[in-house]
């Protein structure tokens, strides 16, 4: 599984509509409206790197109102649950 975070700048008048359309793209699992330089952050989850081109370049970037994107591919996922499990290995409570 490949996970990527897509930072998206949109036309301010279309943020909700763009977010909704992006959320309907197969391969996009979540879309958040955020503060700061970017308007939206989408989480893409696909089976292989090549699928990112279809999801991001061929579909997401063509949504009306999308002006710019930048994509960050995740190497590894960490969660509090994973960290707790790692630190408790070999210790009896």
C-alpha cells in the first residue's frame, strides 16, 4: 500500500465543492480543509506508485478549482498504538 499526502490550493470560492469532488475519486481516502498556505489536504492510498499518477495527475489536478498541488509520499506510518507496542516488548507489567 502506498500512502501519499496531497497539499492542494484551490479557488477560494470552490473549496467545499472541490473537496467533495476530490473525496469521490477512487484512491482518495480522506480530504481535509486546513489553515495556512494550502486549502485542502487529501490522503491518497493506492496499491502501487504508478497508480498515484492516475489519481493525482490525471484526476485530482483536473478538478475544477484546483490551482496547484504538491505530493508527499509516506515512507512509514507511526501511531501511538505502534509506539506503545514497540516500547512494551519484553516487559511484564
